């Protein structure tokens, strides 16, 4: 009994020594509360976290010291001498302490030995972006991001340090929360918290055979300890087409046709339709996002749901996406942490036809080439679109072309579900095992009624149903050891990755509909014989990887990676590829000879070498002989029990296929100066791709095969990258600037079997390739004739006689333009004062050419299509001096259609204000932040087309910079609000 009494006295005595502290943590600059700040009694494990309103409570002995820490802020120590505390934290100016995500791990920025670019995500919520790729544009040195067209939900074209592959994909590998994925269309930008880009081989080689084009690491949001919050964001965007093209009115069109002599128009025709106003409209985009997150020391969760509805500027075009996300972390035991991360997305669009001539269903060119005398509907058949163009059969109005995709639905739902377990054996050694399911279900349905459109009547109505499912399973196991011995720090990592993919598809096409009332295929009277079937394929990769990192006193840093990949796509004898890398850094600022230079905070030189691979240009069974299946018409007499024939494919077998390999060297310099207010990163790189995977055309012969896939060819990219960040003003009013510029030079060095590759046949009247690739030149060069202007006597374009034989022939063709820019750049200026913030972002390219194939359609003057008002300046009489040739001139691929594509664009400007008065907090609202934003507001360019950024051939490496009626981008005006509860 006396023992109990003794401990009661001791306990009471100890309790009397402690006091209850109530306090609040604020940002010193704007006095906003900080939630999630860790408050610990110094020298103990007694600690708590501040709530969303910044408040906290903790019991500590009087006179003790409290330690306040928060990511992005300087740590602060406060001696307790009162029961009420208000603590103000300052934003950390030392970005070198930030943690950078790398392959299968993370490292402090100051200890990075490779070329990695970080992309800020702080302004994503204020920009009208649908694809995460838009967040990268202009933000990272060495990363060129182009939006090839302005269609709702359109994919981005991302190039890390130039074009690497000729036939394969040039997109980087996307890794979302540690899981490799093929695209990021499914991902909501509002769920992203961190983007890192691995640019050189020494950083990307840990992903081996899939990293030749760089790696984009994306980390999504998670719950935070003590930071329970509900946030809601709403955004409404108005999209307007930037430029219009003036067209000939009916009288001007009649004059032109009298000169061409192809159309004999009746008298009395007048202007009836402004096709631009009928086709384009103000697009409306809506974005809504709701998130709920919270966390304790043991359990953290993040839940979000969002909806995007983007109605494009072309009538009927749309993109819709529903997205849901759940991320849960649980510290089950001190030694075991589990995670479940699920992302689900459902999105669809209707695929407007653009990038083609109006005679092929192109909408953008048809706006210009459809005569203004034509009405929308046929007066004699009010349920049909007008198509009486007085003998000209290659004209369809843009409204009719839009109607051809009106009922199209390209829908996909995707689930990315992963679970992981992290076992900590001791503070130095842990093991992580994760398993991921990535399943995509696609459904493309089309329907065209048999009455309203010319093509629909020709087919008696048509429809299709195409379905596919792709399931990718990934199992990763990683063991990590980290140990510090005095000034020595060693980290070793090793692991394996198993990937298995299974794909199935089915397709059915039908035609001959009675009407447009029932759009499903059961109403089709005719099911396609050869357009119906199914297919399946699978592939797999087995990988082993390891990394070792050594750090001596923060001065000498060394990193080595090794990865081995075995792919089922390659011949078993050449299946395995080995991809090593090595990088090192020397922090000069830690040496004695620079220790007294106070204005230098950090100075580090680094260098690296490594190899990465690419197999994206190969099919699932590329090393095998291909055969086709020829169906026999079983419904004919005598063939009731027929079985199909097996036929040889047109692709010849290549048994020795191996990895396309890119070897890259990199040297860099990192500088932080003037109390970390200025940061500078310089990089020089040299990339050489060998064993390029090519699809080679074979000489005509008796064999059925005319193509072979093989390893041949070499290509080089080399360049310089510069990134500068500065805090120009700090204090109550802040101003920061981030600028980057990149120079890349591409060269196709060697080809073996075929020395010439011609591509991009555009205008039907010219019927010639506009692009030629051959060794010794950059990819995508425009090929054709040099135009020396208009002959004043004949009105014809004068083409230069390069070989001096006194005649113009195909041998006078040469390279007439280069779509590769000399450099790309981007700059962001950010301002803040009290609760106001302003961001201005500009982006552009310099030195690239554009082949404006649209002008061949709109200024070619070779048939009955309408033209732009540029042709009003055409040559008409001998002696006339003009830049526009006569009607019916001899049109060829020439410099006449090649234009300077350089541009500077005010990509985005955003202005916001945070409202957080105490009266709102009493009803549970922590902050209301309304904002205004504008994108593509101004563009400075010499390019005459609607948009200098477009590229009809999108993801192609060998064809770039061609504008052929491509869906233009829009000028966007945004109003939005973010609310935190």
C-alpha cells in the first residue's frame, strides 16, 4: 500500500511541474495559420501537430524549449515562459534542403548528382489545364512541350532533350506514384503535388529499357498529420479562337472562278453564310474538385473527386472526365507501414476531324474553302446539308463535316490501384513491396445517319463498335540500406520489377440503316465481312536494378546505377539489355578555399554518363514471322464448311532484333548565391542513339513482304540548358522570377539499308512528300523547291533551277526548312502582397519553320473551293508586281509555303486574393480564394496561320511542324474560387 502511495506522490509532483501550453502558429509574412506544424519538446518524443487553424496544445515542464518544424519553413526554437504562445515561422530560403523524388527513392536537392528538373505545381489550380503535360510547358529547361492541337482533351507532345527515336515513341516514361504508365490523360492536375523530370541517362537509367526519352515522375497528394481539411475548387473558363481568316465573298469568288475556269456560277447568288460564325463558338470549360484529407501519427488519408466538362470552340467537340482518388497510409506497427492508392478516371470525347483537307472531312479548312453563297441546309431537301456546288464534288461544308462525328463517343475508363508494404527492420534498413493493377477499358462507338450527310447517304448510314481492354500488372520489390559513419554516408538499393500486360479487342462495323432513329448495330442491315473480328496479345518485362550512393561530408558525391531488362518482344537470344550509369558531384563551396566567400551559398559541379533503352517501336511479337488470316465466304455454295487461309504478312521476320540504345553524357553546374536568393543551373549534354528500330521498305520483288523491322541507324542530340531562379524582392511585397532556356541540335547520323525516308504527303493537287529524312541532317526537314517570287510577265511562281539544266524538275528540289527550333524558353514572374498574388508566365520558341499546308488549300486557286482574301492580291496582268501568283499557278512544295514559326506567347496570367477573416472561421471556413486567369492572351509571331504551336503529326519524331487545317488553340478567360474548410 505504501508503494502505491509513494508513486502517487511522485506522480503528483511531476504533474505539478508541467504546464498546459495553448498556442498558434502563423506564417510571418501573411499571418496565415499553418496547419501540420510539428511541435516537439526538445530532446524528447513528446510532441503534437498544429491544427488547420494553426492552434495546438501541449503539456511540458515550465522553462522547456519547444522545437517547431514545418516543410518549406525555417525551424524555430521557443523557450516556454507563458501558457499562451503565438509563434511565427519564416519560409525557408534554402531550396537546397527540399527533397527531390528520384527513381525508387528520394534525395535532398543539394545532394543530386544528375540532371533533374522540378516543376512547380503551386499555380495549377488557377490555370485552365486538363492534362498534366500542360503544367510542364515552359517550366523545365530541356523539356519541349507542344500542344499539337486545341481539341478538347488533346494529348501533349513532350520531348526531353530532343527527338531520340525515328519509328518508336519519343514520349517520356511517366511514373505516377512509382507506377510506370503509358500516358497521363486520366490524371487530374488538381491531384498532383510534385513533378520531377529525369533528363540525363545517369538519372533515368534506373528505369532502363523504357527511359531513353527521359522520365517524368509524378507524385500525387496525400493526407498530412494534423491537417484535416476539406477543399472545394470551382472554375469556369471561356475559350475563344485566337485568330480568324478572312474569305472571299460571293462576288470575289465569282471573279476568281472566272479566271480558273472550273465553275460556271448562275447569276443572282448572294452571300448567305458566314461559315466561321456558324462553325466556331465560345467554348465553355468547367472544372470542379472536392478533396477531404486528414491524418494522425498512425493514419493518413486523402480523398478527392472531380469533374471536367470541356466544350470546344468547334461546335459539337467535347471532352468530359470524371476522376476519383483515394490514398491511405497506415503505420500499423513501428516496423510496418502500408499504403493503398487508387485512382479511377472515366473520360470521353468525340474526335473532331482536323488536319485534313476539306475534301477529306477536315473542318478547319472547310470553314475557309466553302463558298459563302451556300446555305447550311438544302432548300429542296431540308433534312440534308447543302451540297450543290455547281459541278465541284470535293466541297463539303464545315457543318456537314462536323455532323460526321456528331455521334462519335471515344470513351475510356481506367483504374490504377496499388498497394504497398514498407517493412523497417531498423533505422538503416527497409524493404518495400508494391503491387499495381492498371486496367483500361476502351469503347469507341460511331454512327452516321443515312440521310443528312453526303457520305452517310453514300454508305446508307454506317456505325461501328470497337472495344478493348488492357491490363498491366506490376510487382516491385525494393531493399534499401542507408548508413552514416561520421562524415561518410552510404545508401544502397536493390530490387526487381515484374510487368505483365494482356490486351484484348473486338470490333464490328455495320451499314445500311433505314433511318437515324436507332443508332446501335442491331439496326444495321449489313455487317461488314472483313470489318468484324477480335484480337489479343500480351507482353512482359522482367527487370533487376541496383543503385549505390556515396556522400562524403556533403562535398564528394557518387552515384552508380545498374538495370537489366528482359523483354518478351525481342528474340530470346537478344532479350536482355543492360543499362548502367554513373554520376558524380563535387561541392566546391564546402572547400576551404571558398569557405570565406559569403555570397556563395552553394557551388557544385557534376557529371554523369549512362545508357537507356527503347522498345516502343516494336509490336508484341516483333521477332516472329507474321501471318494474316483470309476468311472464306462460307455462305457461298460449296464453301459451307470452309476454314480460313493463312497468308504471309507484308512484314519480313527479323530474328536479331535487340534494344534501341541511347548513350548520354552530361556535365552540369549548380549555383546558389546571395542567401539563396539566386539559383543557377547549367547543363551540357550529348545523346547518341544506336541500333535505332526502323521500319525499312524493301525493294519490290516476288516475295509478299515489302517491309522489315530491324536495328539500323544512329542519331545524335546535343545541347545546353540554363535555368535561373531569383527572389528579386522579399518582405511584405515579394517578387520572384524563374527563367529557363534550352538549345538542342539534332542530327540523323547513319542509315544502312535505305538512305532516304519521305513523309507527309499533304495536298492532293501537289501529291508530293513535304518531308525528307536522310543522314547528315536534323529530323523532319522540309523538302521541295526554292521559290524566287512571282514572275511579273507570266504570274507563275518562279522555281530555282539548282542543277543548271535550264528546266525545273524533281532534281531541283532541296531542303527548304527546318521544324526544329534553335531554342525554346519560358519565364514565370510571381508577385505577392498581403493576400494578393499575381503570376505571369510567358513561353516560346525561336528558329523553327512551319510548313503551312493549310495555305495550299486556302490560297492554291486550283479548283472550285473558296479562298482567303490573300488571293485578292494575285497576279492578273503582265507587268504586275505582287507576291501572290495567278489563279491556277503551278503549285509545288516550296519555300512559298514555309514560314517562320518562332513565337512568344503570354501563356498565362493569374490574379488571386485570399479571404480569411475571423468571422468566416467561426463558421468553419478557413479561406476563400477567388481568382481570375487568362491563357494564350497574346502571341507575337510572324506566322500567318491560326496558331504557330500546332503540329498535325503530333507525336511523330520524323515529321514535325506541319499545319494542315489543325484544330487551333484558344484564348481562355477563367474565373474560379477555392474554398478551404
